[in-house]
């Protein structure tokens, strides 16, 4: 895999900065939807079930968003040290194609595959 050019690195890091702001805003705006549902709230039984289902989906989504935000922040930290674009496991370049699809990727495709296979078991 090729190292990133300076232009590619600058472009991806600019996208990371935007992504960090977007994810931070998203987390702030969805905070309300994950608050516990009060039993005293005057809503019908079905509606309460809906609300609880909605809430557990929101919580799962937030966990995803939160994880992604942490990866984005780590990638920005690496960028500041000049280590952006290198796999955190094998230290090979991750490659522009993969980073372009997901600029916060911490691992190259090979390592990500291995990690996914281990966690799926
Ligand atoms: Zn790797």
C-alpha cells in the first residue's frame, strides 16, 4: 500500500475535523432521546413500548457514534504527531482508498479483517 501524499493527508485530516464536529453535535442532539422513560409519563401502554424500543435503538446508535468519535479523535491525534495513515497494529500504510471511505480507520484492511474475525467468534 502506498503512503499518503501530502495533499491526500491534508484532505483526509480536514474531513476528520468536520467529522469530529458533526459527531459531537449528533451526540449532543440525541442526548434527550436516551433519557430513561418515566413510568409516570401519561402515555398509553403501546406508546410506552414504542418509546422504550426507540430508546434502546437510540442508545445503540449513540454508542456507535461515541466509538466513532473516539476513533476520529485518535486519528487527529496521530495526524498532529505526523503518524496519520499508518495501521496501529502492523504500522503499514492504510491506503488512501480505505481512508477516503472512512478517514478514522485505525487499521489496514488486513488487520481489520483479522480483528473482525476474532470478535465475531
Ligand atoms: Zn495492519
